[in-house]
C-alpha cells in the first residue's frame, strides 16, 4: 500500500510497452521504479520479472507467485492485473513496506480485518501470522477480484479466513461499484469524473455489525485500501475503534474521497479525534512519525495508548 498508490496506477496500469506512451510518462514510470525499495534491492531481477510478466499476460498465461516470508502462494490470473499485482510479481514481499511491519502488529490468536482485499496478499499473510487460533475477515466487493481471492484462500489451504463479498461502509445497504477502466481490479464507490463506466451493484456492511454477529474479539489490526472510502469504513467501525484500539493501516486518497463527497483527509481526522497518532514505514523497519497527512499514500495509525 505504500510507494504512492496513485503513482502505481498511473505508471503501471497501462501495458509495459513504449508504443504511444508520451516520453514524460515513460520518464515518470522509470523515476518511480528507481525509487521503489524492491527495485533498488534487485534491479535486474525486478526488470526481468516485469518484462516476463508482461509477455505472459499477452500470451494469456496465469502466474503463481511464492511468498516465502509467510509460506503462501498467490495466483495471478491470465490477464493484465493492474499496478499492484504487476509489482507483487516483480518484487514479491517487498511490494509494500507495510507488509514488512505486519509481524510487529499481528500476534497469534488475534482478529485481523482486511478491507479491500483484492487478490488476498494481506489476508494470506495475516492468516499465517494469527495462526489457527486467530481469524481474518476479508472484504472484497468486486466480483472478479473476489473470485480470485477465494481461489487464493483455497490454494493455500487456510481455514481461518472468512470472506465477504461486500464493501465496508457506514451502514448496511447496497451501492454501485464503478470500474475505473485501469484494470479488472480497479474499483470505486464514487462515480467517474468524466463519462460513463461499467458498474456492479454490491452490498455494503458496517464492520461493527459484522464483528458483533461473528462474536469476534481481540481485533488487533484493520487494513483499508478502499479507494477513498476509508472514512466510511471507519465510521462503521467506531465501536471497535473505541474498545479495541487496533492498529489501522489505511490509504489516503484525497481525489477519490472527494469523489464520494467526503473530506479529503476525513479518515485521518476521525482517527486523530479518537486519540490515534500516525506513522510512515521506513525501509529499515522503523516508523517515522507524521504530523500532517501526506498528499497521497498510506499511513500506519496507532492509538496514543499503544507504543509504536
């Protein structure tokens, strides 16, 4: 979720071909890649994997990626997966810096919530870390992504993940999930800025209600990557936030939030008012305290009563 998700989508969402791509965009893609920790650690391997994955996508060949840090495997379907899964294939566990911090915030027996699970890398990592006595609640509204998510849970034989084809929100209802056109896994509850795009009707669920019905306690971590709807998801989890004070890893995406009629930094403000402090992950495993929200990117929120 880090390394600026907005840049991920802009620079990696289109095919890795120089045809009809302006020079300034190619240059921006290269600058992004040069700054990625995974690329800096193994540049030749990263480039070769990106090129190979691009080729296999064109040939309609799916992929299975081994992630030994958590002893899991991730199936990637035979189509252009978009920014996130291209980078997962290229740099594996180094895909997002927050992944390296999960062991610091997840312990055996804990309950973890994965909002916007996509193909399930966070859900699978959490399932291993909480162990057989813990539970993971994984929410993914998009039909195609949910299907792949289920396949990945089955592939790894994990029994402690509960899947919900729903979007986390403030109330139980239904909503239109819009496909942005950047790939089969790019969705938003907000309508597009320009023109029409395909959509599907999905259920929305408040997290407090789900956890109450599941008799889930000891929630230690919530991860949210829900395209600007983070504030809505947190509004539906205020009882949980007050009682358990879990770590929250969430995306800040002001443009997407405004498209939903929300404040650009509404999720930050809601958590701040509840006593949370904010941090950015560093490559060495430490956390850097944030005093202001970033323009775009991901944040680790810890309650003031909990040490970083």
